[in-house]
């Protein structure tokens, strides 16, 4: 493969990466989308464990 084809392939790859980055940055997140995840606070004291070798 000659050097002109290699440069064209590299240019196409960089163009696709740049276009994907631009599209991803312009999309807005949906603020109404919520999950059913709830934080749980562990009130139990966590003991330290020492491993002796």
C-alpha cells in the first residue's frame, strides 16, 4: 500500500473519531430519567483486618 492510501486511511479514522466526539458532546441528557437505586448507609463499624504472612 502506498503512502497516499495510508494517509487517507488515517485521515478517515481521525474524521470519524472527531465526528463521534462532536455528536456525543451535543446530545443532551434526559433529566426525567430516574433509576430505582437507593443509597444505603451502613451504620455498622467496619473492623480492620490484618493479614499476617
